[in-house]
C-alpha cells in the first residue's frame, strides 16, 4: 500500500477507538516528498526527534503552511532549546528543571508560548529520560506555577518488551491526579492499547512510512 493509504487506514482505525484522537505523524528521517501526500490530505500534526533535522526540513515550508503543528518528541538538550522554540509548537519531552528554566526564559525573549508534555519515566528504567513518577507532582507545580509554562499533559515511553498496558494506565492515573487532560502515549506498535487507556495524542511513524 502507499504511504497515504497507510496513513488513512491508521487514522480511521484510531478514530474508531477514540473520536477526538490527535494523530502525530512521525516524520523523522523522511523527506518532504514522502510527507506531502499526507500534508495535501489536510493533516496538520507532525513529529520530529531532532531539532536540527526539523529546522532543515520544515523552516521554508512553514513560511507557506503556517497552520502546521510541529511536535518535538525526542530528547531536548538545553543548548538546543533556542532553536527548538523557533520551529516547534509542542514539546513532548520536558524532563528536568534546567530545561524548564531555559524554555521559560526563551518564551519571554521570543514572545512565544508553547505547549508542553512532561516526560515521565513511568517504568523507572535507569537508561531512560523522564521525571520519576514520585517527583512528577512537584515538577508539574514548579513548571506551571513558578515558570508559567503551559503544561498540557504527560508523555511516556513504556519498556520495549512486554505488555505496555500497566504503564499507560499508570500514566493516566498520574495525569488525573495532577488535573492534566492530555496524554502523549502510544506509537506504531502499541497505539491501540494507548488509546484504550486514555491517550489523546499518539505518535505513529514507521507503520505509516513502511514499504508495502
């Protein structure tokens, strides 16, 4: 099947599970020529892992298509935040105080407000980024009350192996406890499970851009 057909099938499938789901088409490593059929279909939300790749790929295009939303779904280093704030509308990987402070200062300097998900290390894996669940509430309050960042929800990456269900449920419970409505969880291999557990944003790339 074509890329466009893959996209349409996943969009339809996701919307059957949840009518107001936000599908982020993950375009890391993809050329615009591969993405344009989906853009032409009217889709507005795209995800990138790296700031530099996003700048090179999207900067000129966004001058014409300013209604497109770019989501940074990969790790953000503080020294890349200056460039990130110029091009992204959503950051899904806010995970430490230093980065939060940097972004807050850049928002003032650039007169631009972004939407943020706080990344939670929901499985307590030492090799993974993210705020530990037991420290999440304090960090959320700091970002919201002290820095005035627009924290809209939580994001997680469950372990690569095993059933992600319990981790998605745990993230949903943590979001409810902190009065956050949005959940960024679920990728190509587990978005159905994520939606059933309350995901409002899913991040799908490889299943859309796979070869037929």
